[in-house]
C-alpha cells in the first residue's frame, strides 16, 4: 500500500475501480512541492490526472483539517477535479464499459468531437505514461493528417471515402504502404476510443469489411542462415567500434532476438543463474498476462558482457554502459535511438563486405526465430521465447521468412549453371 493512500482527501470505489486524490511525491517541483493528482486504479493499473494544484508533504498532511482560507480554496479545487473524474468513472461503471481509453475520451468529450483534439488527448496520455516512442509516432501521424485536411476534422467527416483520399494523398507524398498502414491504424485507435467513449456510433465506424480496409506493407524482412550468422559474428576489420557493435548484434541474436531498446535496458539483476530473465517493453503495457522471457546465458554472451559490459556488476547497473538510469523518458529514447543508428551503420558496412543485403538490428530477431524453425525447434518454444501472445502470431511472423526461402529454393530448380 502506498504511503499516501490513507491520507487521500477524497476517494471512492466502484467494483474493482478506485478513485482517490493523491500527492504525487515521485517528482518534486522547483519550489519543493509536489503535484496533487487524481489517481484511478483498475486491475492493478494506475493512471494519474492533474488537478493543477501542488503542496508540500506537510501541507498535504494537514489539508483535511486546516481552517486556512488558502488551503480551503485549494481543497475545494481538488474536490472539483475529483468530482469530474469520479462522475465519469461511475457512469462508465454503470454502463459496464470501463477502460482507461474510454475514461480519457469521456473526460475530453466536451472538446474532442474533432479528430485532432482526440489525437492531442492521446499524445498527452502517452506522455504522462512515459511512452515517448508512441507519443512521437502519434505526433507524426497527427502532423500528416493536419497536412492533408487541417485541424478541424470532425469524427463525422471520417468516412471510408475520406480514408481512401487520405491514402491517395500519402501515396502522392511518397509514403510507403507500411507508413500508410501505421498512420491508418493510429486513426483507427483514436476512433475506437471515441466509440468506447460514446462520441461516435457504431454506424459511423469507417473501418472493416466493405468499408475501409487498412493496407499492409510488404516490408522486406531478412533472416540469415546459421552460416551467415557465423560470418557476421566472426567479421572484423580491425576496428574496435566494428567489433563492439557486431558483438551487440550477436548478443541480441543469442538473447532470443531481443530488440535493442530492451537490450540496452538489461541490468545485472536480470541475470539469474545461467539465464537472462526479462519482459518485453513493447507488450508489457498491453498484455494482461505479463510473460517473463528466459534466455540461456551462453558462453558467447558472457564473453560479450565481459568484453563490453559495465565493470561494476552491481544488480541495479545496466549490463551495457549506455544508459545511467537517471535519464528522462525522452533522453532514454534518444540514447537508444543513437546507439541503434550507430549499430545499423556498422552492420551496413559488414553486410557489404559479406554480401548480405539488408543487415540491420532487426535481422537478429528475424534470424533467431527462423534458424530455430529451420532446425526443427517446436513452434511453441519459439513463440514463448519471442514473447508472443499466441502461436498464431508466431506462425504469421515466420510465414514471411519461409516464403522467401521457398522463392530461393524454387530458383534452384532451374539453376542449370
């Protein structure tokens, strides 16, 4: 139980949903005070909503009993903020449709009858959650939409025909179908929240069969053979940077195809016995069941840690010396992006030298899954080690690589040279 729970000025509960005023002592402001927020808890997940007020710990402790005119005014403002959120939570609970997306949409309903306002609310929500990558993606999608039709687009304007015209606009702008599909899914996510919040009706929903169907890009996914993986892991041009970034790529491959954002966040505390245990950040927020992934700590991985890892192996230290732990979400995002960019630049050089096209950090994950599949590994094991939610996801993931393999094999049938 958190230490402020007992001192909430206002609180209520509806089934498994609780609403409470809360002194957010995670981040102190310059004047030594803390923001006062309204906290909503549902299924062990918490969301925080600003009241625009702040107080010191001492002020907060006496807020409920003080007779000071100043603090009574602050208390009344907190109660007003609490009531707004509490009323919406109670309404959604009665309708049996509570979710945080529905709550966020209802809270902004008065001004969110436009698509761009809803996008801004989504971006603000992502920023509060520290989801920098998703926030930046939604900002890019919103900028693209504004460039197409401005910022006064009502939900009622979003029809299948409108979406097809937006698709044509992006094609003229030189966007790939992969990007078009991603931006269309962002629009769909915002509209889904509007539907949950009761802002649009089911009859207005523009996506689906016989309406607008989101295009899927055919991005080229490269999966290496075991021989190619060995060639990459053995490659050197005598430069330390080449060997360091090559080894980080190989570590990613050996560690269940771990993506670089998660790799750079590994700590020595993730090493348990002869395994590395971790959660995928990509799915931990969206999956109901949090799946811990275990990767065997091989001699090759340990050698890479010994060569390039932090010398101080304290449990809370990162294994690789790029993050310090005191970065803001944006700073962390930029560091991960910078390291990934440098690794990809070096992999491109290695790929040219070894005649391997499209070698990137993503190739490690693709290759990990495909090498196991071609070696006869059980698909259930592959699915679990990748952190997929079900076997169907893994089967679809592997299908594109196997199609590429079938093409190569078909070409061999007429290779008469």
